C-alpha cells in the first residue's frame, strides 16, 4: 500500500498559508487604521484596493526572490558535489558509507548500500543523504510566488468585500470580526492539512493578528486626532 505523508504539502502550504494570513491581516489592519482616522468611506475603499494589489505583488516578488536564492544555493551545492564525485569517487563513497554508519548500519552493510546507491544515482544519493536536498524540499520559485500572490489576494478580498458592502459606523468592528473568524478557520485548515493540532494553530494566528489590528487602529486613531 502506498503511504501518503502530509509533510509533502509543506512547500506550497507554507507559501499559501503565509499569503492568505498576510492578506487578511495586513488589509484588515490597513482598513481599520484608515477608519480610525475618520476618513471617508471612499478613501477606505481605495486603501483596501491598494492594499490588495500592492500586497499581492509584494508577496510574489519577495517569495520569488527568497526561494530563488534558495534554489541558487542548492544548485551551487549540487554542482560542487557533482565535481567531487567526478574527481574522488572513492572518497565520496566512503563519505556516504560513513553517513549510513552514523545512522545505525554496520560498516560492511553501509558500504554495500553506498555502493548500490552510487551505482544507481550517485548525485541523487549525496544530495539526499549528505546535503538534505530531496524532491520534497527542492525550491520552486515560481510555484511559491504564484501561491503567495494568489493566496494573499484571496485573503485580502475578505476585508475588501466588507468595505464594499458595508459603510456603517461599525465598519472597523465588522472588518475585525470577519477577519478573526476567517483567520481562525485558516489556522485550523493549515493545522489539519499539515497533520498538526488544531488549537495551537488557531491560537497563534488569532492572537498575533488581533494584536496587529489593535496596534494599527491605535496608530490610526492617534494620527487622525493629531491631523484634526
């Protein structure tokens, strides 16, 4: 029976959760902060739209640059390892066998395993067991950038929708409540997808997000009063 482990989801899950969480928190906080300055509803709406667009682009750019740097580092390490295998195959064989000995195999068996794996795919064996690079952990810049931008936009669409549909005196409270509910659901979904416990995941995201919105509201109220 083929086993399925949720650890394989970690690459796209990290980018998607980060993007959606940031989309909700940053856009909701921006809206709440602008509302606290007693700005007009049209100004709040423009701020929400600008927050969605700029945030999505920023997330895509940042994620692409970050993951590309990781990819460049992995490529350089693989090229170095490829050269070492070509120049000193016996030394690399001993190095691989030593890794397996440290993991619990006796020396004779470790040498046999190293020999088999190097005959099959020497670079793959060293990448996985020496460098820690595997199919699961390999950096994918475009995938990460698209996931971050898309998930940010989806998250930011929630506070934008609240601002679009409601213009009453309790706009800040409505955005905050909707954001907290969505963040709690997001935290639970992320924990469930990754196979972790639900409550810690929900607690982390809601606490820090509530703090971010509260601080932004305070800043908006302070500077709104000063400007007035």
